[in-house]
C-alpha cells in the first residue's frame, strides 16, 4: 500500500520499539519499523518525513555496537534518537559517551530548556522514564544541551543547525507522562507531517488495492474465527463481494463452540462462501505422544498447511490466498542483528509453499492489533469477535500441558467455557486483556462426596497489559474466583483442583507454553 508520508523508525533492539510506532499511529501518523541495517535508499524514500532511532540493549562503546549508515545523519531530514539512539547521535557528532557507572532507572524529573521549540507546549519540566547505563559525559558542538535530570545527567540534546534531537528517556512508554505530546511535536512541528492516518482512510486504500490486485478472480481466505482472520474476510467481502471463499479448519484444538460460532456468523453475513473442514482426528494423531511445546507448534503448523493445501486443491481457478498477518508478526519475524534476535517465527510470515501455486494477499500487514479491532468495528463485526481474548495459533495444544489428547482437550474446553461464562456475567471479561484456563500434567488427591479422587489440576490465568510486552495478573475479587473454581470442580469431570496464576510478565510469560 502506498502512503504520501511516513516516519521511519530504525530498530536497534529495544523491547519498546513497537510502542513508538503505536504512539505515532495514535497521533494519526503513518510510520514503519525497519531494522537499523536497512539500506539507506529504503530509509530515505520520497515519502519519509523523519527518522527515529530506537533504544537498544547494546553499548555504543562496544566494538560490534549496531550503528546506522552515517549518511542518515547528513540527510537533512529531522531525526530523533531515543536512549541508545541519542548516544549514537552524541558519539557521531563528537559528544563523548561514558559507561554506565551512574545510570538512571525508573522515574525521573527533567528540566527543559524552553528556548528550544522541541519542548513546545510542554512547560519547563517533565516527569519521564529512564532506563540506561551509558550516557553522554558532556555536550560539545555542534550539539547543545536542552534538558538535564536532577542527577545532572544529560537528558536531551539538539543540533545547532540540523533538525536533529536526542532524548535519554523513553517518550513512548506510559510512565513518561507527556511523552505522546513530545512525539506529536516531533512529527507535526519538526517533521512537518500532516497526519491523516486513520482506519477510515485505510479502508478506502485497502479496498482499492484489493480490487486492483485480484480483479474479478476468486480469493481463498484462511478463517480461524479469531479477530484477525474475521476482519480479513470482512474487508475482502467489502472490496470484492461474491469472490471470497473461506476455509475454516476445525483442528479439534479450538475453544468450545468455536466452529459453530464461525458458521453462524458468516452464514448471517451471507457475503462469503464458507467451507468447514473437520480435521480433528488428523491433528490428534499427529500430536500423539508429543509433550515438547515447540514440537507441538511445528506439528500443528505442518498439519494445518497439509489440510489447507488438500482443500485448496479441490477449488478451481483460485489464484489468491488471503491471510490475517499483522504488523507485529512481520516485525518479530525480522531479526535485528546483534541486539535483538527474532522473537518468534510465525507460520503466516515468509511466503507460501510453492506447491500451493497462489499469490499471497495480506491486507492487514501494516496494522497493529488495536487498529485491527477498530477496523473490525467499522466493518460491523459483532462484539463477540471484536472483543474476544487472544488465542494461540496452535490452540489448546499449548494450553494442555504434556500430551495432547481429545479427552484432555475436552476437559480443558469445559473448564475454560465456565471461566469465560462467569467473567462475562460478572463484567470482568472486558476489564481484563486475556484470560484462559490451562490443564496441567499433574494429578492430585481430592475428596468428592465420600470418595477419594485422583484427578487433574487446572490453572486459571488472566492478565492486565497495554502491549503484552509486560503484564500483571488481574486482581479478580476472591468471591468471583471461588465461584469459578467451585463450578469447575463440580461440573467438569476430570478436574478436582483449581488454582490461580499470580505471576507477572516478566519473569513469566502470558501463556504457559
């Protein structure tokens, strides 16, 4: 998709790089995240209005420190360096960087040089979030100091002639109270962006692109029933009504009633053709005896492709395949050399098997999850899809710890359904970002009636988070947890013990596998 303007964000391995992009998108600015080693020509494109260097875990003093092409500094385009990015700028322009014997971590208050337009509308001081060891020892020409912290460490610099700025803190995190306003100043006042990025404008552009790409040919869409694939199907139906064929593969690893919900929703819609494939036996067979979570993921991915290829081969003249790939999938599948390895590989990133003989269409490839949810609302998807909690691609295979069988998945499905039902009834489902049940490969002794039992243990998990990079457990009322635990133990045959996970991320992850 073409854009009239963008800000390029060079990623040096920071865990909050995606937050920079999200904040700019929220301000109506289109931006893209690129590896720091991206070819200069791909950074300095006609539509690029400014460049941001992200933070990162490396030290600029290290021999193999990741560094951008020096041509970027002299491009004349507005630039903003954040944390490690500012240290890169300081080093390039001759302001010495020293190791972090005196670092800053956590909240800090900085004093601003109000003579700099960089701080427009921000007053004389800011509460910010610091997370650094190395820092600028001093500021030398052509840079000048425009902010310092109470510990007298250089907090921000500006170039005397070029529109180049650096901040030692992280404006993208919510702990920097007015960080969004600072990014807005940079984008609109310094880069001269006009904005205009919105989901309404995205729909118009996406519809035109889809029509131009596929013409009057049919498009096959992989439909899981989750938010991403459902929005993809709806967007395609809007662009090319009557040309969309959806395949829903029932792997046997879905949540309770998921298949029925998909069938009912798209039958009501009446805008796409839906083919449902019952492949549960194949997936359970392939997973038999497997306990390693990474192996489970690979097996589920492989089986899905095989089933999908088989079904696609039955259709004639289908030359295009649509997937609900999102921007974070793309970013996380591109390794940043040195500071950041590939976080995880995604089955829907990186092309298609040659044997499929189709051209890939990814209409959501530029969007973050929150943007997709907004888009789904504009396309009038029902609330049960829009606000459904995230579900892993390998499904219940990674929530049934240990060996995956139909019996164990059925037990977990029932427990999870009770959990969700009570959260919805109590109003807590929309208050937490993700909740789910996990079945452990552990049995414990219990008493039901006058009999001794030896059954499975179930864990309930729920987290509060803005971005899923960090998360804290949701503090449900005790009486709600007690009610859920009682119902599961009494109504789900095979579970006699229910626990609640109070781990944060980090050190734990949101999912158990």
